[in-house]
């Protein structure tokens, strides 16, 4: 078995809406334990984006701007364990359509959730972890995930494993096995590697709360198989993901044990029971047309760099990004400052949420502009967040943010961000962003 390799550059992929969101939504609804949008605010407000799927971008865009889409989970759409939330049904509406009423219906529709006996899932989980006492949730039920509390005598720990299809192709799931950017998500270790059979594996050792206000640790292993399946295992050093006292210094399984767990052969026959996605019937309509392409992170970074104000002595000391967004950490000799931009075509459906209140300026061509100054929202001491948010009449949105720190979860390094809101506004209104996406005006 090869050793984990350090993660490399982000793959530049067009990760469009796909079956994975529908399947995840079905899992959440079936279990009654939803994606708790409010609980994730510390992850999705005030930082830089990962997980580009439009379903979530529209819901989360209204919580603080395009750059508020910080790291939904560590590598993609969902955070931690999908079974760890305590939200009710009203909190899962972000995750796809309602599932079918039966397993046969789910397979016929290409949606819904597999009816795998939880006992079968639990058997594979127990067979591939060290001996200990287990309290398995919903043991007599069915689904495609198993969760419970494990106790090896050193403290109780919440553990879960979920099985999913990555989407329309295996490539769709690559963001699930890509280490997050430390500018957005702090962690102790994260490695990725190719595994025998052509799959990809990520092992992540981080925290439930990015600002570490509670030192609940979340360790996770995610396997993306060559044929497009995902095996996702999460564990904590507490008997619950949130709201429980820490019971041990670290989660019970180390990186090697997590790796062995997701690579276990016992998952293969269970993965084959997952519903097969079926393309929707009927001819595509005008509303089904693909949106303008999101520019690659390299293009976003280069364009942002070209638009930095001249004569301020700004030196770029770090950079990063993903499809449609990018950031630079700049320093003018007064301390590091994070500057990021998110480019989002076709966002008219959240226009009223974003620009319906506050001090909004309308330009002669109909573009709306909103400038804002607010405290940072990820726990860094003294952090402030300055924003220029713009949207054209066709929904083409560009939002630029600047912070007085290199990363929001770290303390301020200077009194104010390196760029003023007027300078951020000038960057956001540059025609270069439309040129990158090919969006006609």
C-alpha cells in the first residue's frame, strides 16, 4: 500500500450540479438529521470557497456574500459526518429533491436512498476497527450510512461511515478528496494519495470548529473509487459531533486505521446496492442550458493580481483558489492582508436577499453595488472584513473581500485591510471578469 502523499495543486474541474446532491439530500431526509445550515455558519461565513455546487452557493450566498462560502466541509459539499447534525427537516431543503418512497422507486427515478440494512453496514465497520464497545444508531433500520458511539475504554467517540455515488462521473467527486485551503480551514494534517485500483484517498485531521472555540477534533478519511463511489468515514474525540463534552484527547482511530477502514473490501458489495442515476426524461429546455464556465483558479489569481492598486507596495506572499474564485495574501509592509474574489454567473435568484436592504448604489447600466464593513466571523482576534458586492442586470455577480489578517481564523496582523472598499469596488467592476467567463453583457 503506498504511503500518503502531500496534497498537490487543486484539480481544475467544472463540478456541476449532479446526482450526488440528490443522493445526499435523500440520506439527510431519510435519517431526519439534516444539514444544519445555522450550525455551519462558522464554516460558511467570512472566508473562501470550496465546493462549487450551485444548489449550495445560492442558499449560502445570502449569509454574507460570495466569499462567505468558506469550506463546506473539508473537501466539498458536506461537512464532517452527514449524520452528525441535529437539525430538523426544515434544515435539509438545501440538499436536493425529495426521495422516492421505496428502494425500487428510488432506483427507477435514479434518486432516493439505498435500503441497505444498517446491520450490514455496522458489520463492516466493526470488522475493520479495533475491538471496543459499540452503540449503533438505527440498528434495525436501512439506509446507506451507519453511525454510532465507539468506546475502547479511553473515552466515547462518535463515528460514522457513509456510502455515496460521486455524481455523473468519478471526476465529479474529486473535490471530496482534495485537502482544504488553510486560509479557510485550519487543520493539523491532511494528505491525499492515489490507491490501488485507481481511486483517490484523503485523510484529514482537523477540528469541528474552525476557530477552535471548542477543541472538538474531527478526523476523516474519504475514498473516491475509480468507478465513482465515495466511502466517507468521520470520527470525533467526543460522543457527538456538537454539543457534547470532549471525552478523549484525540479520536480513537489514527490515520492508518481510517485509511484501512475506507479501503475495506466489505464496502464493495454494499456500494453496488446504491441507486443508479437515471438521466431526466424529456428534451432539454432553455432553462437547462449550462451556465457560463467558471474561470480556473490560476486565471482568477492572475486577473486579481493585475487589478491590485498600483503604487501601494503590495507584495503577494500567498495565493490559492478554486473554480470561480481565488485569493491573494498581500503585504505592503504593514502586515499581511487576505484579498479574495468570487465570480458567480446567473445569481439573479438571490438578488433581493443580497441587495434588497442596506446602502445599495445602482450604476447607470443597472449594476448594483453594496459596500460593507463588518467584524470577521471565524474567531480571529480583532479581524475586520471589508466587502464590495456587485451584481449586473443579468445576475453576473462579483464580490471582493479584504481582511486585516492572512486568514480569518488567525488574529489580526494590521489595523485595517490593505485595500479600501472603493479599491475593492473598482476590482469587482472590472470588465476582465466577464472576459474570463465568456459572459456576454
